[in-house]
């Protein structure tokens, strides 16, 4: 029984051990790009371990949240992007044995390598924000960091006739934190502000970031501060979102420059 889709080489069977010079975990933008670059350089003995048959172009989700694109436009068939000759192991990698140079999949297949590229992407940990996991996609609370949720952002922006539209940027400065895209929270704030302005809606846009600056590169920061000023966006720095209360419509922030202190902001 064949359990793997293969693109450019002989199919492999469940629980078989296969060997490739290069093994890549994750067929997202990073994994596919590495595979394509290696193939271009003449390295063809590659296996790509990726369970999903769909590839998501995540940067489009910002535009989905702003109503400029549809979520479906961000999806393609994974097999379209796997370079010819690369073996696709359509399974989830669950274990790496660096001593034996082996990757094990959930299905029990062992993929041996000379070189391993680990590119499984970033998984959002919504439990870091109390109340977020239960309310995302409802009660006016959404995120663009998800295929299903970005359309909700657009829904909520359209529904907001007045009041406060609050956009937040997580903490990326401290060890252990990472983010799918640092620019995405700002971009949706600008596009929402533009939407409200074009329709003459009295909506106050607040952009709250856990960082100390609007943007890390001074030249860009200056320009972006000008954009915020033009749109009347209130920028709050050192505000780390730690809780969302959908019933009270209140977001709670830890104030990074005042240890132990928090601040509540109401949103619509
Ligand atoms: C809203 C938004 C806006 C963005 N805007 C921009 C932008 O303007 N510019 C920009 O440069 N970047 C932007 N990005 C970031 C960009 O999308 C990511 O940097 C990029 O997708 C990361 O690629 P990746 O391959 O590391 O991860 P992903 O694209 O997330 O792919 C990871 C892959 O690994 C697979 N995988 C996970 N676990 C396993 C496992 N155990 N075994 C095998 N496979 C596994 C997954 O199925 C997935 O296919 C944005 C992201 C978002 C969400």
C-alpha cells in the first residue's frame, strides 16, 4: 500500500527507511525555497517532509483582513511548488535522531539524511494571551495570523461604525518569543484606518506594541510615525497584550516599562 504522494521519484511504502542526501522538514515558503535553490545548484537527492497538500501564501492574509483579497486566493496545491525530482514524503515529522541522522514520521517512516533542514514554521500560542483562544473569530476579536481568522478581521472592520479599533503587536524582543510577521499588525492598522476614514466613520484606531518603538529601523520608524500621525492612529509602546475579556470588551496590557503594572483598554 502506498501511503505517500511522490513528485519526482519512486513512491515509498509505510514503515520503509529511505535515505536522501538532503532532508527538509516543512514544505512552506522556507522549505520549498531551500529545495528549489538546491535543485538549481544541481543537488537533486532531496526529500521534503510535509503533511499538508495545501500551500498557504500567508502574506496575503493581511490583505484578506483588509478586504482586498479572498482567503482562498492564498491557497495553492503543495505539489505545484515541489521542484521536479524532489521526493515528497507527505507525512508529519515527529522525531529527529541526530546521532543516527534520521527523521521519523508519525506514520513510522524513517528518513535518513546527510544534511537536514528544519523549517516547520511558527505555530501561534494563543494561550499566552488569557481569553484569546476562546474568543478569536468572535466578539470583535480576530487575528490575521490564521487562514480561517483573517476573513473575520475584515468582517469586524466592516461592522465597526464607531468607537475604538485596537490593533496589537506581540512581544518579540524577549527570548522564546517569535512572530510570523512583525509588519502585519501595523499594515492592517493602516488599512483599517484608511477604510474608516474613507467612510467618514468616527473610529479611533489604537496600535499597541510590546516593543519600545513603532519600528526597529530608525529611517522606517520616522516614516511610519508620520503615517500614524496622518491617520490619527494613537501609538502605544511597551504595551504587551496579556488578556482579552470579550464580555467587557476590554484588553489588558502589561506595561513593559513599569514591571507589575497593567492597563486596561476598551475596544469595539
Ligand atoms: C498575516 C501575515 C502577513 C505576512 N506578511 C509578510 C510580508 O509582508 N513579508 C514577508 O516576508 N513575510 C510575511 N509573512 C511571513 C511569511 O508568511 C512567513 O515568514 C513564511 O510563511 C514562513 O515560511 P516557513 O516555511 O518558515 O513557514 P510556513 O510557511 O508556516 O510553513 C511551514 C510548513 O511546515 C509544515 N510543518 C509544520 N510542522 C511540520 C512537521 N512536524 N513535519 C513536517 N512539516 C511540518 C507546515 O504544514 C507548513 O507547510 C506574513 C505572515 C503572516 C501570517
